[in-house]
């Protein structure tokens, strides 16, 4: 395992721990049920070398997104492949029945494989260099993403495919990195004091639903 910011390994050549547990924070997530928001606890880690923090998210959640990753992909799948209306998709995920559009859906379509927090780290390898301009391009992007998760076809296999694309990843604000194994450990008070220059942690999801 290594720090996704500076590349240092979890332990140095002398076996001293450099990547340590750094508490937990609460996230509100929507889209897993039709009843509204749920609270989840996220494990955070600190690199004692560069002072940055990283989060270990469950494999159905993207950083800084209010909706679960599985919900986002299902919504885009219904929108671009099944050609369902934004209104009917929104109702499925708990939006008001009289809502005629869903701005988040249009934003997800444009950001898929482009935004660092919406599989953007896969975009260059999958040939996505520009936001999807319409449903046909979005369909192409969705199919490329799902191929990464060995999608077998149909809605029933979407959750497993999405989770495979996010399994064993750690995230920061700009990219994602592979997780091998976090080794347990504590950091000293001196190390904690020296790392107070760290970037803001991921406690906040942003000013509004992204």
C-alpha cells in the first residue's frame, strides 16, 4: 500500500509505519433506498510523510457525491440506454412526482469519465476526453465503464459491475489509487503535530448535491 499523494509506502525500509489510521467521519448518502438519506461512517488515513489524508470508501460510494455510485450509474443507464425520462428516473430515487427534470442527472451525464469524482481516473484509458454531449455519447461512456466491471447485461447486474470498478481504491480530490492493504498502527503526538499542514479532510460533501 502507498500514499496516493506522495507515493510513499505504508511502511518504510525499516518497517516503520508511515500510513496510519486517522479517525472516521460521517457521510450522508442518498439513492440506496427510496426513503431518503442514510448516514455512513468512512475510515480516514494519514500519511506521516506528506501530511495528506485519504479516505477508504465502501465500493458503492464515490468521493464528494451525495448519491451512491450504484444509483448514479443506474440513473444514467435508464436515461441513456433504456431511454426513460428524467422525471420517471427521479421518482425511483425519491424525487417529487411533479418534478419535470433532474439537473443532477444531466450533470452526471456530462461529468461521467471526466470528473475526478465520477470515474475520471478511467476516462483517458477508456477514450473519454470530452463530456458526453447527448444520450448517444452517454450510452457509449456507460457501456465502456460497465465493461470495466464485467457487466453481464441488464439492470440486475449493474450493482456488482459498479462495485467492481470501485473496489480496492482510495480517493483524494483529484484522483484514485489502488489499495493493497492498510496496516494497523498509531502515530505519535510529534507526528500528529507535524502533520497539521494537511489538506482539508473529506468531512464535507460540498455546498449542495453534486
